[in-house]
C-alpha cells in the first residue's frame, strides 16, 4: 500500500502538521516501530509446544504389558511408569505453560508500543500512561526470573539454544527507545514519565526472558581465550 505523499521526504504527525522525515519525533516513532518488530521477532523465536511424550510413553507401556503378560508384574510396571510420567511431564508442562505466558506478555507489550507511538505522534495532546503496564512487567519478571540460573557474571547475548539473541536485540533496541524518550521529554515533548519507567522495566523483562528461553553463556576475559591466529 502506498500514497506517494512521502516521496519528497516529508510526512505528517497525528495533528496534521507536516514535518520532515528527519524530524526527531518521526525518528523516535521509527525507533518504536523498530522495537516492536524486534519484540515480534523474539515472540516468534519462542519454542513452540512440543508434541506430548504421553503417546510415546503409553505405547511403550502397552508394549511392556503385552511382553510381560502377568497381572502382578503389569501393576508394578504401571506404577513405575506412572511415577516417571508424573515427574517428566510435570516439568515439561510447567515450561510450556510459562512459554505461553511469555507469548501473552509480549503480545501485551506490542500493543502498548502502538499506544506509545500514538503518544509521540500527537505531542500537543495530554497523554497519561497508567501504572498498570509497568506493574504487569514487574509481575512477569518475578514470574520468570526464579527459573533462571543464578547470574554470577556478564553473559554473552547468545544463549545455549539459538533462541536468546532475538530477545537481546529487542532489549538493546528498548534501551535506544528509552534514551530517545528521555531526550524528547527534556525537549518539552509531553510524554508521561511512566513511559520511561515502563521501558526500563521492559528491557529488564527482555533480559530475563532471553535467559529463561535460552540460558546463559558467560563472557570470558580476552586473556582467557585462544585466538585462531597467533600474533
């Protein structure tokens, strides 16, 4: 879809005012859009629910019963398999529930980003951001963080599963948006102070989510590493 109206390098704010595409607010809107796309990429990198192991285990269980043929022995096998099933699937189900909770949280955040972009696009209007978004992020951080390994040092933005980097990219872009929001507020653009706190918490959530989804790869000091080419 196109109109051609922006071909000359100009665009309009929500109030109809025509400005250059290099205008600070337009660039900020672009950074917010970039952040939302980064969050979407992180969202899509979350591992999908795996096929339940229940079917495989049930087939193996039935095969064991057929092979043994004894009622008493079958009862013993059933008990052993039942205990195994409880502990294995309980852990898998807990993680899949939490991953779905992370998807829900990120969908919420992406919608807040659209609201934030609208605020920036209409700087002359009075905007209010309630405490709820920041509170929800704090709750999410407290929900995922206990399942992350203890943080002992700086970590590389890669993780162990190939799923973490998208969250780290979103986290760093979130910091850029936060810095631009602070600059806009210092230039007397009316953006609620709660927005800065929200973005600050959001970068923390994205950091925790990266660790929850992909684990940690601790950084190592340069002197501890061997290089391919020796000087």
